């Protein structure tokens, strides 16, 4: 990022309302028309400064003491408004901006998303914190506020995923969820304890939690937004995954605080669907447990009887996510929602297959996948369909039980995991989303180095635009 110091020029034609005096502004350069995408005064001088800076397509520049602001970020629209807003806001933040007024570039929703996502940081446990710049819209609109809510939802998921396991146990996750849900209309949150889990015969969830001193929880959330039908959501909530007896290598194990990414994204999606007042009904189930190698932990070779009476051999205790998901999926399917979507950081195999670009979808319904795909494209957080095939199921049927929790062959690990889950859904339309590949990393300009919170925005967009009768 190049910062240019320029002579003071006349002020922006300001159209926003603020009790403060923003010190920075963000506008865009459109490489197609070679013009600035903003209604400002003296744009020709700013355009000349942009061109003289040597900026290329996709880059941005910070101009100093121009247009009545201490800093003006100018970003190229080559990669779209969302990316341009994120790139320029990061640059303005790095150059000391405290309050930034941004133009929408013709897409207020994307501008709000990109700018608010780009400012995320996780500093709750640092003694010195630097507050992020405040973002203001040059032209306030419902679209901008909606985009801000979408970004807030993903940022909440990021925060939950980043929180260390000792600060976000199953119990503490439920407490946080209930606190976040206070005063939100039409949203009911219930935290079920171990006795309830036992009464519901959720043997899978109990078996995973056996090695930990932390009791499992089952978080159940209902949002009644109106309209016809109900969408079911399930999120894997392993608040820390050591691998259990099949213990993981120590290198990188701390990242397993984010193994509740499915729970984080699904809870954030449900919460913000309610905050936005979306006209849809949602039934969300989140099984929560720690996977630890205690003296009472499940052993490789153990066989358990699941909620739907299928028996499962635990060949690898580090393949625990599918076991707790199975209980939640079967429980939710008994309520016969119109469709179920589950999200889970389930397999390392999917990262090998897709990297950190796409979230993988295994679905029994083409219309359901199509609706997810359209939402993902809108949010630039896309989905890729993977095969859900009976031919993978043979790999998990060669054990002393009905099913084995890992496949008998080295390849296709994400596919066998999806096939493992399928019998627990019944005849309900279903999409399993494996988000292990997108759990961390900087795939786009609005991402950051840590836990991603993906694909929360795409889930929200799916709920916002998809009447249930079109996806089942």
C-alpha cells in the first residue's frame, strides 16, 4: 500500500449524517470507465493523483490531506466492491484512521460486508487493545445495514471459533448463546444437560464426551419468523478436539479450539436471521462436547448403539464429529423439517480435495444445493458439490457393527463421512456442509489469518432469499 501526501483539496460533497467528524474516507476507481465511482467534488484532481501514483488494477492507495479528509483511500473495483472496500479499509486502518466514511460503489451490501469483515481482530486476551476504526456510510441505506449485519454474523462466528477451549467449554458456549439471544424477538434458546441427553438416548454424544471432565450439552434453538415450513440447522460443536485416545500430533493442536466451527457458524446464522427478522422458521440443534483422552474415554474398537438403533464401531476416536452429528441429525429429523443443513469441520480430506476456497456440500437434493450455490456466489463465499454415493458406503460397513466411523480405504474420507451421516437423516431433504477446509486462512481480501467464520454469510443469504418450497 502506497501512501501519498497531497495538497489539501476542497471537501467531499457529504451526504451522510454524523455527530462526529470522520478523519478518513473511502472511494473507488472503476477500471472499466477509468472514473471514480463516487459523487464527490473535485474528483478530477483525485483521479489525477490516483493515476499518477502508478496504481494497477486491483490495488488501492491512501491519499493524504485531500477532499477535506486527513486520509482518502482509493480502491480499484477490478475484483468487485467487497474486495475493494476490504483492501482500502485495511490500508486506512494501518495508517491510523479512526472513523471512515465509505461510498457504496453501487453495491451497499457488499461495501458494508467488506469493510466490517476487514476490520476484525481477536484481542480479548491482550493487555493493550487498539479499537478498530468506526465505519459510516456516505449514503445510509437498508442494504448497507443488512450487509453490516451479515458481516457481524461472520465476525461473531470468528470470535467463537478463536476463543480458547478453557474459555468456551460446552457449558460456556451455551451461556454465551443465551446471552447473545437476550431480547431477540421470536427466538427461544434451551440448553439441555447430560440427563436430558441420556433420556434422548444420544449415545454418540455421550461416548465422545466420556474422556472429559466437562459435561456435554445439547443446544436447541427455535426461531419463529413466520411463513410456511421449517428449515433445520445442525452444527458440530466439539469445543476442543485432542483426538481422544487416537490423539492428534501436538503440532497445530491448538487450532482444534476451532473444531466447533459448525456450531459457531450455525448459531450465528440462526441468531442474525432472527435479528434481521427473516420470514422463515428455523429449528437449530447443536451438540457440544470436548474430545479428550481421559481414563473413561471411548476406546478404538468400542461399539455403541445410536439413537436410531444402528450400531457403530469406533475405529478412530478422532473421527468423533460424525458421531455427535448423527445424534443431532436423527433427533431433528424426527420433527420432519422441510430440509436440514448441517455444518461441520469434519474431515481433513476435504481440505486436500478443495483447499480453503470452497465449502463442500454433499446433498440429497439438487434444488437445495442450487439454492446454497446461488447464495454462496452472491456472498463470494462459494460452495462446491461433492458426490454422495452408495459406493462409498461399502467402506464403512466392513466392521463388527452396522457402521464403522472411518472408511476402510485411504481415499475418499470426506465422502465416507457424509455416507456415515446419511442413515440418520431419514427421508428429509438434506445438505451436509464440510467446512474443515475453510476453517482458517486468507482466501479473500476481507479474510484474516485466523479462524474464518465461514460460510456464515452464505447461510444467511440462503435463508434470506430461498422460500422453502423452492429448495426441497
